[in-house]
């Protein structure tokens, strides 16, 4: 092993660097609700590419079409045993029943091997790594893009619709496929075309791909939630997964999704929407009544720089200034815990020595945060954020679902809203205006 790194990156034109390093491949998902969707992903894609293509700083990288290397490099030799073990663990895990205590053992070791392999890929591009080379790092991502494109072609040749692709996984759907074994021929074909191990991550009863909050016409690759056939829920990119979300907001959003997850299939989802709306109303009533613990309203936001360098002070920067006044100096990179309160500066640093007056808690701000999180759950079923804000009232009237989202059985609702009762003449004379209905 060399004491100092012997290989350094050679100067290259900027256009060559742009062409060489595109990173992982992301396919814009088909926004909306989809049923009987299979999530198929490569097992440790980048380490598998390193082994299959013999990617090592002292070797010339191969392509997925080349035969297996006869003289593997140092990096592939090191990763191959770990990769084989992880593949075996993932293959055995689905065969174990849910009650088997070995499932937890297998999951823990599968996760440990995953992160060992991920670190090896990241270290390959580290400039001071003794066996690292940026060209090798770029060759790995190029191999990953090629493998995912081959998987897409295999799926489309087999009659599947590719709903989404994200770096190492793809979500596919076909009308006659609703069981795990229906997707085995596809997995075999992908492995044949790429030479890389692939596995069925799960089969969704239904899954929702969400658009951007800023523009509903723009799909977002890492914002989705769904329910597997075993009833387990998978959530990515929502408030419930963010570390800067208040626990009350995150828990309520997850409770809404878990309420919908009780539906046995997508056709039964409309039956569970009213229960989810009731849960949301109950959460808002608890907030208004002051029955939500302050600890569940805390948000922990990262301080990206010292407060003086902010052009516009963020909530975390304002809270950091309060801590500084109290003799505490948070450093950039730390998370600052805070509450939203009425008046200026609008936040209360939780780690201040003084206790916050509960009457200062900005209930409207937390109501807005919860409704925004809930809108991500209800919007795929035809309820816009504006409608949701009205429906959390006690006298909401259910509207039909949009057929564009794949729901075949919308609720039965009256053709029009009930007529507004007449305003008493005495009320008009005494108040000068009609009361709200």
C-alpha cells in the first residue's frame, strides 16, 4: 500500500468534465395514483458495477457488454465477497415469515453491508484516497446509468409501463401482474442484460407520486408514498421524513397515510378518506385547545452559516441570535430547536434559559404547517389545498374524486351544496350584515 497517493487527476477541459460526470439517472415519474406497482431495484448498484466492470484505479474500466475480467483489480477483489453476502441475505429475507426472529437479524446485517459498500464507492472519488481516482468514480456512475437504461428497455420490451426510475430502482406496472412471481421473468431478463443482481423491493397495492409544491405540473423524483401488499408503508420526501418537521406535524401526516393504508386496494380508498379527514380535524382541535405538548411543536432547523452572513434572517438564524444573547453560541451546521410565536422575531429558541409563555405560541403557523403536510396526502385524491382548508370544518360536504387520479368509485355526493338558510330580519337590523352560514 503506497504511503502517499501516486495518482492525481489530470487537468481536463470543462466540457469533458460535464460530459463525463452526469451522476445518477433520474426519470420523471408519472404523477398520480397507481395500483399494483412493483419496485425493482439493483442490489448495491454502484459496488456491483465496480465488480462487474473491473473499476479500479490501476485498471482500465470495462463496459457491461464486455466479458467478465480475468484479472480483477484491487477494489473489485475487495468488494466481491461483501457484495455476494449482501445478495444472499436479500434473497433469503423474503422467504422468512413475518414472525421469524431471524428477520431482524437479516435486516440489520443487510443494512450494515449496504453502508460498507456505499462507503467504498464514495471513497473511490475522494481526492486524497490512496486507491481513489475521479475517473474511476465517474466510470461507476456511467455504468449505473447504462444499467438502468437497459432495465428500462427490458421492462418495455416485456410490455410493462415504466412509471419512475431513480438512480438504482424502477417502478413498473402491467395490468396482468399483481403477484410477486409475475415479475420474476422481468428480473431474470434484467439480470441477463446487465449482469448485475436485482431484486423485487416490494409490490405496492397503490403508490402515489407527488408533484412539486411550487408547480403542480412538475414531477419530483423523490416525493412519493405507498402501501405494500403486506400493509407496510413507504414514504419518501414528505414532511414525515424531514428532520426539521415538528413531531406533531410528522406524526399526524403519518397517521393520515396509515389510515389510508387500511384500504385493501385502490378502489377502496374513498371509503377511508372521511376517517382521515376526521383525524385531521381532531388534530387541529387539539392544537386550538392547547393540548399539544410544546415538545411536539419543536422544529430543529440547521444553521447553515453565522447569522451575520444571512441576507434575510431565517427562523434558525433568528433563534441563534436569541441564544447568542443568552450566552450560547451555536455553530454553523448545528440544528437549532425553536418554536413559532406571535410577534417579532416570530420564533423562540427552545434552549433559552427563560420559559416560553404558552399564550405566545403561533397556532396559525402550526395550523398552516399541518394543512400543508396534509395536502400532500389528500391532493392525489382530488382534494386541493384550498378545499382541504374548508373541509376541516365541521360542516364540510364531500366532493367527488377526479377520475384522472385512477379512482374508479368516487363518493356519492349531492349535485349542489345545501341552500343557505335565510337571514333573520332582526339580525340584519342589529348587526348590519349577514352572519356566516
